[in-house]
C-alpha cells in the first residue's frame, strides 16, 4: 500500500522559511514523478513544484526562485524548501506521486500559515 506522509508545516512570519517533508512508503520515489501542490481556502489546488524520476524540476510561477523541490532516494522522501515566504503562500500543502504504473497517490496535507 502506497502512503505519503507530509510534515513540516506551521506558522511562520513573512520572509521566513520552512522545509516540508514527504515520506513515501510502498513505492520507490526515485522511479516516480513527485510533486507538491497547495490549496488555499476557496481556491483550486495548484502545482507548486514537481520533480521527475530523472531529476528534472518544474515550479509554479509564483514560487520560482523561492521554493526548491528535492528528493532523497535513500530515505524515499521528497522535500520542499520554502524561502522568503509570503502571506499568499498560506495554504494546505499536499505531496503526491505518480507511479510508473500510472497511479497517483496523495498525502493528507500539511498546513502552512504565513502571518505576522
């Protein structure tokens, strides 16, 4: 059974940093595409960052230059380093992975609040 467990969310002031972690079990994350999405209240879920099995990355326009996605294959974990956080980054953040077999799995989400 594939499971994704996010952690690292919390309350941070504008300009601060957080690192989200997504521990994956039941599938080899290095073989999959993995991504972080976010959903703010009343808004659609949107792509934040993604990383392919060969290490290519993609970012949403609003986070380019501030957020970095990475992967530790030994720990089967995906990270999202978030720097220079803004109030508009406030959202629930979800990790997902798309397996080689074409099945997508989601984590339960972790809340990020950016506020002074």
